[in-house]
C-alpha cells in the first residue's frame, strides 16, 4: 500500500533498530525504491503529538470555497479518559495458510459499511494472496489469473466497495504489476493503465473502487515515474499528474463516492499532499511550517486525514475540511523527538479518525480519535507494533499488528 510509504519507511527504520519489524504494506512494495527520502524517518503513517488547547470539531466550510496552498495548523491537544487505554473491543484473526515467519502473516487493508474486510496474507514462501473476511468471520481466499507464486509476488487487494467488489493489483511471475477487479460473484477482470511500464517493478496499481465501479490508482511508466489514473466502470481510463509533480501517488481509502481523490506527490522540493476534485482540478496541500505533507484518506464530505513532518522531524496528524480549515491531531501519548509523533491514516464521515503514534521509546501504537477529540489506544495483546488501516461509517477499524517474531496478525477494533 504505497499510500503510506513515507510513514512506513520511518516505522521500518524504528522497528529495525529495535529488532521488531514493521510489515511493508503492499503499496509500499511498489514505490519505496523510488521514494525521495533523505533521512531514515522521512514521513510516517503514525500518530500525532500534543500541540495546544483546541478540542473542537472541524468546520467543513462551504463547497467551492477557495483552497489555500499553505494550510495553517491550529493547535490541538486532545484528551483521554480511563476508557482510552482499553483494548477490550478487539477481535484478532489469522488467515489459514498465512506464514508465521518474519514479515509473513495476515494484513487486513480496508472494510466496507457492512463490516466486510479485504486484505492479503503472506505465506511461508513469502508469496501474497488476497482474502475476503465476511462480517460473520468466514474467510474466502483468492488470486487473479496470472498472479505470481514466488517470493514478493502475488495478490494485493486495496479497495472494497459496498457491493462487495474488490480492486487491487497482482504481481506476475516477471514481477510486473497489473490491476484487477474481483466482482462479488468471484469473477475477475484485469487491467493495465495506458503507459504503464512492462518491466519488472513497473505496472498498474489499483487502489480504490466506489459503488459505481469507478477505480482510482496509479501506474509506473518505463521511466520509473508514477502517474494517477481513474478507470470508469466501462473500462475507460483518465490519467493525471499533479502540477509540477515528478511522481503522483493515489492512496487506498483515498477516493469518495463522487470521485474526489487525495494522495501525495513528489517534486523537486519534497513531498506534498493534494486533492483532485471529481472534475479534475488539483489543489496542492502543504501544512504550514512542515517539510513534508501527505493526504491519506478522504470522506464523502471531502474531509481529508493525513499527516505532516515538521522541521524537527516530528510527525503530526491532521484533518482538513473542504474549505481548507485544518485541525491538528496529536495523540497525548505520542513522543516529541525526531521521527516520533502522530500519523493520521483514515477518517470516516462522522470525523472519527484513526492512525498510529510513535511513543517516546519508539514503540508504534494504533489510535482512534473521536470528533470531540478523545483518543483511545489500539494495541492487541502481544503486539510489538500496531497499524490500523481504515475506518468505516460505524467506526470499525481493521488493521494488523506484529508479534515478537515479526509475524503479522489481523484485527478488527469496534467502538
């Protein structure tokens, strides 16, 4: 899941230093090699640090309000209650045949409004396979035709709509990636974006699918440059690049039903978030006084969750409303040293958000934050590092955690 690349680079560095591992998200596998990261922790999908007194909710503003290029970051302390440290609402699960070794195991990616979850698991041979977990806990595994069976090959679901259709990508036996759609009846359609490279490490990466069947994602061309795309239900492609971008990335959880998209881009100055309207207009997002900004998730009302890296290399989550108003999200338990802090990953229509925070001893924890600013830590029993990935309208959060052997296990947190 390259949507979380910079954050995951940092987390990987921290985990390696502590001999606990951080599982690469599937998207990360296809863009980390090209990431312009100048330091070990150059942006993290993690929780945010305490910054002041604002406990209020995000004012979304009116549609069409002009958006600024540099977004100011209001301070926000957040607060906790006794219930904030509870993990009593967590169900853990493992996919049959998931490996139990280093960076193997079960990786849930996203859920829909019915509580259905898709993701992938890494087997004992380090090949990946897709899975669908129904609301009753029953599991279906799958691979599109042509998915490779070797190490670091296989199937990587990324998007799931409310009709049960899944998009994602698979890596073939030549290490080229291709997009796929798995319909609710289990049938597959594969696709390649125009201009996608045909060589190892290149290809097409599906990330999101809405209820109309529209897909968004990105592709890597033969020059190793990334571009965004939108694929309509009839198979028509529209490609796009953020203005001035050397690379444009689209993230899972990064598209609304109406077709607004968020993600991030690289240019000669660094990493920036962006918002692409359903009509195709692109606005760059930079949090004031940050050295890097990523948009991670967007809701139907165009509230964006993301994170930035400040000049002291501390991470801060944010929520950005349609008008451009920004609320800072800093978990009170997050560390304040370099490559610590809070990373926002996903937000639902009720403005409950989730992500990770890195504490003062560099341990990674999940969090959920209510609209009122109340933080709750998410740490399944036995976790050495916890990574929530998404949140649905009911507040259910799928994710994964690592055990002492750096094997990954799935979880669902419910309020």
